[in-house]
C-alpha cells in the first residue's frame, strides 16, 4: 500500500495554487495524483469560500462574497483501473479539523433567503471536540467533521446532459448557477466555459452535505469517466440535517481516504446515484439521537391558511420558521437562531402519506446549550 499526499498552502487561494485543485467539475481536468486501489490518499482542503471568511471577515465581506470561487476542491485523484460502469468505494478514514470555523448568512442565498435579507457571520473556535463562539454565547456544538463536497467527475456525455437540464430549470425560473468562466479554476476553456458549478449534488456526488460521511463511512459512487477523478473540499466541523442558512460550521481540513473499485457493479445493479454505509455509530448516540430535545413541526399549509398539497418544501420551511420563533422566545435574535438551525437542528420527514399535508419536524438538541 502506498500513501499519496496533496498538500496546500492555506494562506493562498486556489487561484494562486491552481495545481492543487479546481472549482468546477469537468472530465478534462488533469489529475493531481494517481493511485492504485487500496492506496491511501491524504488531501488538505480549503474552506467553501476559499479564505474569504477568515477571522478578520466583516459583515461587508458576508454581504457580497465572490460566489464564483465556491467551492475550491482538492484533486482530482485518478484511481487506476476505475472505468465507467464501475462502482468506486471511498473509505473515509479520517477528517482532521482546522482550529477556526465560521457560519455565514449571505443575502440571496440559503433556504430562508427571503426571510433573511441581511448578512450575518458567526466565528467559531474549534478545539477539544467542540465549536464555541462569542457570537453565540452559551452554545457548544460537538464535533462531527465531514466533507460537504465529495465526488467524482461526470463524463463528457453526462456533462452535456447536466448542462442542458440545469439550463432548462433556469429557464423555468429555478435558482440555478450555470457554467461561467468567471473565477473558474482551471481558467482555460473549455473547462472554464463548460465546467459545472459545484453548488448542487449530482449523480457522481458533489455538494451532498451528508453529515454522516465522517470517518468510518464508506461512500459508493458510480464511475462515469476513466479513473473516476475523485475530489473533495468544503469541510464541515458540524452541521444540522438541513444546513438551512447555506453554510454549516465551515473550515479547512485534512481528509484521508482509501479506494476500492467494484468492477461493473454500478452498471450491473443500475446504481445511478450515491450510496453510503457504515458499521458503527457515526457520532456518539446522544448526539445522533439527542437524549434531550425540543421539536417544532411544519405542515404543507401556508401561514395565511392555503394548503399546498404534498409540498415537503413548505412543510420544512414552516418547521424551521417555527423553530426560529421558539429560539427567539429563548432570547436569541432571528439571525442567531437561523445559525443554530443550520449547524445543529435536524429536519425529519415525519409523514408523507396523510394527504394533503406532509409534516416535517425540526429537532433541537438541548445539550448544545451550556
């Protein structure tokens, strides 16, 4: 077994170190390292905003960050023998946090963006397995580090299909960031002009924001281009199952992974999207299922009493707004409450069958309050 390393200088942006990674998905991006199945790869990663939200960031920074550089990913890693139709198993061995993290509310972004038009930032100290902040006194969030963005490159045919379907969604009025050369790394065409933005998850993974993808989890991704072209970044120290304000506790981190190629398995089983598994608790049980919690609910009914039949988005929105109201009753500002929801509250689909109204519950773990 060999160990390969991709090291970065965190004081420099990806644009200043383009040989270490990329911020678009494209099959023509050259690999940084090549490895054999069974090898370990150690990858240092940058935060989601590529250093814009450091300890000295201000509300002015949060008000108008450069979104064209989100997310800087480390890689790609070429896994020898991986071919389209295979299933690539990524064993996540370790995610080592940095000492600084942040949660930011950017105007125009996030699940409740219409309700939160002003910028806000929380700076976290990450130490001894906890995140604490003077911006949220009395809150202590336990560590559960993982990579928010982790995945493979689509092949050329899938790339064209994704561009077309996302363009169609944009034309229908959807919130979509189409390919753009502005801020792209690599900066040369056709990668810069046709490379996919890293904002959404897709068939080969990407910005999945699955908080259970910490050390000990095995992630399975269908391979769509030779070598798989694995990359990762956008590390989170902790996150609620919703990441509602658009950010978790964001940080730099070091990822260690190992790969196994399952030849032809994705094609044979019709696996088209990510899967993941583990054999033990992904975090201490009292945090995975809090022993003490307060929960609010939301239904598929607008606040002016109109039923939106089977609308899980509206139900989730109502559950979060009701939780923000509850946290306000406990003395938090609305923006502080929104951050707490994003980093610590879990949304759960309580029922999807009692038509016309779905019901979503928002769980607040009481143990985060000191």
